[in-house]
C-alpha cells in the first residue's frame, strides 16, 4: 500500500465529501466504496482513480454556469482551506494560467457566520471567563465573516470599542485533514506526472500549508499588529488596530476598533477630507515603505481594508496576510531593478531565470527568447506609461507557457503593486508606479555599491575562500582515494590552444588576491606600516600583477582573433 493510499484511506470521509461537492459542480463522480477499496488495495494508482472521478456529470442548473463560476462555487462550499487555496492561486497565473486566475479572482471569501451560541461559547472557552467578565458589551451577531474567522463588535470594561475576531468552529481540524490530502496528492502527482512536476506541486502545497497554518493561529496576526505598530508608529497620518493581549489567544483576537468611512469611491475619499490623488499617493508610499524598508508588508490592500477616520488620516485593517521578502529575495529584486535601470536585457533575463529557477530539462534558449521579448516590450520601455497589471499578467503568461514558477513571496509582492495601481484606477487616478518607485530604486543602487556593503561582501567572499582552502586537502584526498579504489572515474581531455586554462587560473589568482587584500587591510593584519597591513599590500600587489598579465594575454588574444577574422574575410572575398 502506497503512502498516498494510506493518507487518503485515513481521511476517506473528508475525501468523499470533497469529491461529492466536485461531482455536484461537474468535476467528479460520487465516491463509492468499491472504488476506494480498489485504490487502497493497489489495483490502480491513487491518482488514476481520482482522475476517473473527475468527470463532467452535472445537472442542468449547474450546466448553465461558466467553468469559473463552477470552480468558485465548489471551493466556497468546501470551506476554509479551499477558499484560501483559490485566493492563493488567483495570483498565480504562472501556475494555473491567466484565464483560471482571472476566474478565481472573483471568488467570494465571505462565508456564513457560525451559530451565535457556538461562537460565544468558543470565545468564553478560549479566554477562560464568562463573556460578561471579559467585555462590558458583546454583540453576538457577527459584524463580518470571512473564510477563516468572523468578527464581532464589543466594548471593554474601560470603555474602549474593540473588534473580536474568532476562528470558525471546526476550521482548524478540517484544514488539517484537507492539507494532509493535498500533500499526499501533490507528492504522488509529482512522482507520476513529469508535466505536473515542472510546477513543483509539493513546494506549492508546502507554501500554502505555511500560509494557512499561520492564518488559523490568530497569535500571528497579533504579532503582525505589534510589529507594524512599532515600525510605522511614527507616521502621524496612519492608524492601525492595536492587539489587546489579555483578551486574545490562538483562536480569538481582540483589537481596538478603527472607525471611519470605508473607501467605496471618490466621494467616500473626499468625504473623509482627502484629495483623491493625495490619498492614492500616500497609500502607495506607505506600502512601498513596508516593502523596501522593512521587507515585511500588509499583503491584502483591497478597498475593504482601508478606513478613512477623517482629519487626513488613513487606517489599514486585517493584518492576517503578511508578505515577507528574505535577504536572498531582496538581492534578486535588486538585480532585477539594476538591470531595468541599465536597460541591460541579458542581465534582466538572467535575473528572471534566477528568480524562477526553471525545472531541469527546460529549453533555456526558447525561455531566454520569450523572456527577452517580454522585457523588451514592457520593462525596457517607459514603465510609467503602461498598465502594471498588464505587465505582470503578460509575465505570468510567459512563465506558464514555459513551466516557470515564481516564488510565492514574489508573486505576493507583484500582486500588492498591481492592487495599489488598481485602487488608483478605481478612483480615476493614473498611478505612475515608476515615479513612486524612483526614490527606492535610487536608494537600492546606492546601497548596492556603497563601500561598506562592498567591503562586507568582500569579507564574506574571503571567508568562503578560506573555508574552501581549509577543506581542500581533505577533499582532494577523498577524491584521490575514490579514484584509486575505482569508485570515481575521471575522463579529462583538454585541448587548450588559446591557453584558456592559463587565463582562468590567472583570473582566479587575481580575484583571490584582491579579496584577501581587502580582508587583511580591513582587519589591519600585522605587521603594519603607517597603520596599513603589509600582507594586505603584498596580496594587492600579487593581484595587480596577475591582473595586468591577464589583460595583456587577453589583448594579444583579441589581436590574434582579429587577424584571423581579417584573413578569413579576405579569403571569402577572393
């Protein structure tokens, strides 16, 4: 019995429920016990059996729905896990394709609230006290209800108005089952289907698992509120909810209420005392500050999460979804930004390929051609005059066509930029993202080439070289032992008429000498003369001499190559 079969058998009741919902919307047939028994006994592969269930068998009412409407309806009926999965895939046209992503973008994330008595009992159980001891007043009817939790209005004993967020009953347990099923199917699919494997389904499900697990534990949202409160607390026009820790836990989050006008159009913004253009610019500036200064950002800037308290202030709600850019990812973004600023198409293509990490066996020549054509059309032109949504959508289409997948954190980053521009469009304002990005791009370039950062990179490189050289004798000994024992075979055939090998060795020596010099001089390694490290100067001298010799060899090689080309041209002319 395979591991996938064991997981599906363990969760067979939930699997049956899922497949029955899919069957109702024309995606699956009803699960029967004989089929399950055949799958578990191994007579047919699990994915083969599942694919047999996924057949179009619909009633007339469902048949009138579009494919996108069917998908969204099925996901909504299946609950928290599937609604959140649809949300995630709606920003991943690189995986599901532009048409499906567009359909999923219409997915309604609101779900019915729990029975008031059940929700009230959950709050009391989570906080360990009767509701009357916790709040001066508590509204049992939900103010709003989303895919993960519902929100209730309340007042603290000290008179502060608060909102109480409560995770839906059964959501944690149901999601655990759903995630186990998704992990099993993704693993099996990656093994059995090479085409599916190119999209790395196990990695995708793992990322989704992390995102959903964090969303279901409201302590993460409370931590996000504290973080942004510290980072953005000095912004005089920004209002954020504040977590009330003594009234919060894993399944309940109490936070201060931010009152004001909800953004529904130009009139609502003007009613709150804002000029529309100033509001769009300020909202965008706040998000860019989060992204480029902190590397952590509110990931859901749709109009419903903006509140306008009046007096030229802006409130942001719902910090359950937060994006993060790791140092590696920020470095990749820097490479992308610098290549765009320099209009360097080759570097831009390299940066995109580095970000997306194409699967083994990908046609890199065709990939470079497609990415290059896209970049030449969009990113190397005047970005400010183009629709950012169009740029991102076209990029995702290229990735989908060539089985490239964008890391989830970058997909979230680009979605935020697109939604910010979309808010401007909804209010009748043309947002020039390029103009707003310029200060951050200039700062990125300055930081990338600052002496302090270059010295830090030199020290890291020197440390890597030191570690490499320290382990080199043992590595060579192990390699030679392997050769002698017949475990390692080396087929070496070098024909180096142009002395390429010599030049590579010289380049390595020059680079190592320069890096070592930077390390020795920065540490003032003795002996020193006038405070300057003598070994560092010697290393610098070796690097300079070797580099000069390398330059001379390259010049001679170019001269010889030019002579040969001239001779060939003359011969052809004759």
